[in-house]
């Protein structure tokens, strides 16, 4: 495999990893917001 092709594959892998990390951070952020909303509703007695 040529060095240029390896570099391209590495860039592609790096880009895919960055995208996966961003998606994971978005999911975690959504979960935290959801937990805050649920806890707030429970504390206010609106979760019934």
C-alpha cells in the first residue's frame, strides 16, 4: 500500500472516530437533560 493511500485511510479513520465521539457526546448530553427534566417533574409532583 502506498504512503499516500495509508495517509488517506488514516484521515478517514480519524474523521470517523471524531464523528462517533461527537454522536456519543450528544447522546450523553441528551440523557443528562432528560434526567434533569424527569427529576424536576418528580420533585414537583408532576410525574404521576
